């Protein structure tokens, strides 16, 4: 579904992504891992068109999006949950969800009931301002907003960061439901090993902007963890 080849990206004079190749197959859940500062978030922002790339291709369902604007990538069916959630604090929960409808291919303006089934708190608090929600509730809102555009690929950047354990468990269940039962393709960045092992099929490890390891999540052994993930 997503095929990245030879991706290079710079921040000023700093070369952040080096000839990066990454493939996400339809229906899989792939977790990108690595220590802080190795290029994980940069990669996701490059996929979404939020950062320019110097060279390389980003093919989504056979179409190269590397030079397309961010809104066109959303319309192509890529939902994005950024690090830090970035919900609109002054808009209500319902209004936040409605912003996700703007990129729907079918132009529907109705919030899917499935979002409220997955995250009942969003229905209960639909008239509350996003900024009044707890961190865990805001994360549910950010995921719900991405799901509102009916994505073919869902990208999540550290969905468990700063979230209480019970909400982490709930998000894990939602990801597994979306991926394994409903067939939604998922690409995520995650630091927590137990969470990764619970939800992902495959992993890819970045180090200094390059992919240094990949495989089935059952191949994520102690040697790789110690070499590339342990702080």
C-alpha cells in the first residue's frame, strides 16, 4: 500500500533521512522504532507532506505523492495522528471530528457512528471544548478525527505518549480491532515495547536517519533492543 524508496530529507544543512526505503503492505500494522532524534517523526511528516523531501519516492497505492501537498495526501486516504495530538482546543469535540470530514472521498458531512462506538467518551463530551479534555481523551479525539476521513492507511506518531495505562490498553485494543478485524492498514511510531509487541505485525528500526533492521515483530530480539532501542 505504501512504498517509500530512496527518501532523503534535510533540515537546513542537517541530513536527517538517508536513502530510506520502507514498505507497508495492505492490511498490516508496521511499527517504526528507534531512539529519540533518529528521524521517526520526520519520516511521518515527510509521508504526510508536512516536510519537503530532497529526493526519493513516496508511493501510495501506486501513486507517487512525494511532490503532492498535504491535503491531497489526506484526500488519497491517509489519516494522520500527530505527536502531541494537535487537536483544536477552542473547538468542541464534535467540531474537531468534523474537521476530519473535509478530506473524505465521498464528501459525507456526517461523523461516522463507528467513531463513537470505539471511543464512547467522544459522544459523551461532544459539546465540550477540546482543550478541556484530559490527555487521554484528547488522544482518543485525535484518533477519531483521523478516522473521520475514512482512511485506507492510518498513521500514528507515539499514540501512547503521556497517556495513563488504562487508556494505553484501550488504544491498543482499538488499533487491533481496526487492523485485525476491519483490515485497516496502520503505520505507527512507538517507543513502548509491550505496546509494539501487542499491536504490530512487523517492525522497522531507524538509526541516524537510516533503516538498520526490520522484520516480523517476533524477530525483535534482545540484541536489537539493546543495540538500537535501549537508552
